[in-house]
C-alpha cells in the first residue's frame, strides 16, 4: 500500500501550552493544537518560526520531553513527527 493510500493516524484536538527548543538551544512558547500517534501540530508564538527538517524538543508541563522533526511550516503553525522520548520534566 502506498503512502497516499494509507489512512492518516487519528488526530486528537488538544490545547496544551508548551515549549519548543531547537537544535541551537533557542526556546520559545507554543500551543500544541493536535496530536496523533506519530506527530503534532503547533501554534507558534508571534515572531517565531520553525524550518522544515529542523530537529526540536517539545516540552509540556507534567509530561516527558519528546524529540521530533518539523515536517511542515506555514505562518504561525508547524507540524512535526515524533522521534522518541528524551527525558522526564
């Protein structure tokens, strides 16, 4: 089955405040807008941007920090895929 034929993972709408840290140690606030088993969609703080292919760490209070890769970015939104847990908060 090709990638176009596979159903997308179920997405859950959420609204969590969190922090993204980029590979160059720049951190800024985000709002997590949806989650799936494979990824996330973020709303970025004003003036912030993420680049496609960028490796990030997503931190949400009360949860383990998770690494991911940005897969798309448009205006104040970006989406990424999870690469695995890093550490507990």
